[in-house]
C-alpha cells in the first residue's frame, strides 16, 4: 500500500470512529512523505508562491498540479500543515480572523490556533481551528493559476472541498 493511500485510509477510519470529522491530522504523513492538497472545483493544487517562498507571509494560491516541493505538504499531529519547500506552516492572518476573506499565508510554525487545521472527511473541508471557517478558493478565479486562498464561512461548495 502506498503512503498516500495509507494516509487516506487512516483519515477515513479515524473519521468513522469520530462520527465523520477528524480533528487535526493523523501524523501518518511525514517530512519523508508529504502530500498534495487538491481543490475539487478547479482540479488545481494548493501552492506556495515561489516569488515569496523565503519569507513569512508567503502567498498561498491554487496552481496547476506539478508535485514540486512548493506543492507538497506535511500533515503533522495536532493539525499543522507544513510546506515541504519552505518549512513554514499554513497560517490564517490574525488581522481580520473573525471575518470572511481572512488571508491564508505561510508563516514560521508556532502552533497557535490560527495555524491549526481540522479536516472534515465528510465534507472534504479544511477548517481553521481559531476561526471555525473553511479554507476557500476564490470562486471568481477558481479556473486560473494564482487563485487567492482565504477563509470563508463553511458552505460546502466545491471551492471549499479538498482531497488530500
């Protein structure tokens, strides 16, 4: 069984045991086994912008899937999602965290609640722990490279569904 299938199998079993939701991640993915995060609407992948990847505040966007390190993510116990190339974590900007449209970026990992993500297997949603909002790809540009990532109230739309 490949490691990607094992991770999905673990997520499925854990979700069944927890009544459909998974808080955080299993830890079955590691630095040696990062995975891609694919949006089901545009069939593009979560991507760390190469133009800003070396600094806090790196833009996170959708881009055609290519499996380079800037599109590979480590799912760590406790809910951190770490980019393989930069080593920084998926982060919801604290300014405006209580509102729709909150910026999603990469930042040095510190494991505060704005960097903790829950994966709801039933909905395919990545939910920010601090805000309770979903990782959302801007529906206006969902079919283009560079689609903006943000937090938005969870509504179950395809722009908020992710396959790991």
